[in-house]
C-alpha cells in the first residue's frame, strides 16, 4: 500500500477521450485521495472504474461552487482533496481557479498533476506556428458579442485557439473569417478518440465545408497568425509621430509608434528627432 497523501489540494488532469492517457501519477493520486471533487460523478466514476479504484466523490461545478468551496477548503486542512473535471485539465474552460485561489489564501498546499488538455493537443495537430499562441476558450454564441470577442483576438499577432461545439462550428468559422481575414486554420475534432481528425484549410474553406454539415463531437479551432503586414510608408510614420509627439517626448513617441507599426524603434526615433528639429 502506498503512503497516504499529505493533506492539501491536488489538481488532477484526466484524459480528453482515451482513458489510457491518464498518467500513472494521476492514477496514484486519485487512488489515495480522501475526497475527489468532480463535475459529474458518472463521468469520473467511469474513470475510477477503469483504474479499479473506489473513492468518495463530491460535486464541484459552476452551479454549486460558491456554496461548497469553503467546506472543501476546510477539508483540505486534514485530508487530500483532488479536483478533476469531466475531461482534460481542471481550470481550463472548467471550474477550479477560485478553489486554488482560496486554498492558497487559507495556507493549503496546492499540487498539480498535469496531463491532457484539448488546447495543447489541438496545437500539436494543426501544423500552425506554436511559438506564440493565445487561448480564448469558447466564443460567445450571440453574433454581436462573438464579433467583439473576435475583434479582441485580432489584436494578438500569434496563433489563436478556440473551443467550439459542432452545431456552432460553421457560424464561428464564418465569423472568424469576417473578423480576422482569410487566415490558415485547422479544426481538430474528437482528439484521442476513435474518430479523431484534424482538417486544415483557410478560414473561408473551412467555413464553407462546415456551413452545410455540422460535425459531431468535441472541437477545437486553431487559427494561424496574420500574414506580414505591409511596411508602413513614410507618410504614415510621420503622421503617427506628429500625433504622438503632441503628447509624449520624442523617445516615448518613437517607442509607441514603433510598436504600433511593427517598425524598428531606433529608425523611428531617428525620424522623430528629424521631425523635432524641423519644427523648431
Ligand atoms: N478542461 C478541458 C481541457 O483541458 O481541454 C476543456 C473543458 S471544456 C468544458 C470542453 C471543450 O474542450 C469541448 O467543448 C471542446 O471544445 C474541447 N475538447 C475537450 N475534449 C476534446 C477532444 N477530445 N477533442 C476536441 N476538443 C475537445
């Protein structure tokens, strides 16, 4: 028999489809936890059954979290409480961050047992740049709110990742094409399950493909970075500098304009000094 776990909170990542993806360490923690906080006891029950373990479970989900959190934290003073979600890594588009926040505030030791998460798995399938990426969770369902969220995402110049459901996929891809332009993208579906697939194409191609036939299953959309913007012309740089220098020193104005236009700061600063001299 393994040693009992130290009291505290254990964040345990579970598979996103293929139960064999449960790590040995995750299985060992679940087997020894005094209590497992779960989204759905039927889902976690299947996982525990798969590893031949029976442990007490208690619900922790969006609808009861505020009410049950203090009791769970009190329990962590003397027992090992594991947090799992139905699939993947807790806290990632799933409940948990407030539990971690409040556990820390109460002096509870928090330990993570990392593992699968659909956002990372989708990035490994998409064949798009992974050096800079941002995860935006689920897009809002309603058109106006979705367009605003996409406009916010457009500010980021790396790869974008969204969670989505089958029935909304076509509309989401069309909205992404409208808000971001026709970038390269991938739709990763049913990752680690029997019908896993990653379909790649431009946003326009993917929007057309899924407009008529919404796919079944769980979905991640990955959108590549924007193409290189054409270099700003001299007039644009001068106008931006003239405006910025009404508010800022030449050096600060140059920094602001260089960042906004994606230009080398040293060149923009040299031009700012020229403009300053000409205006004196
Ligand atoms: N915490 C989870 C994680 O770490 O990935 C995500 C939970 S979120 C409520 C569920 C969403 O994750 C699904 O709607 C889907 O967008 C994505 N997802 C989860 N499992 C997936 C899978 N096997 N294939 C594709 N997407 C998946």
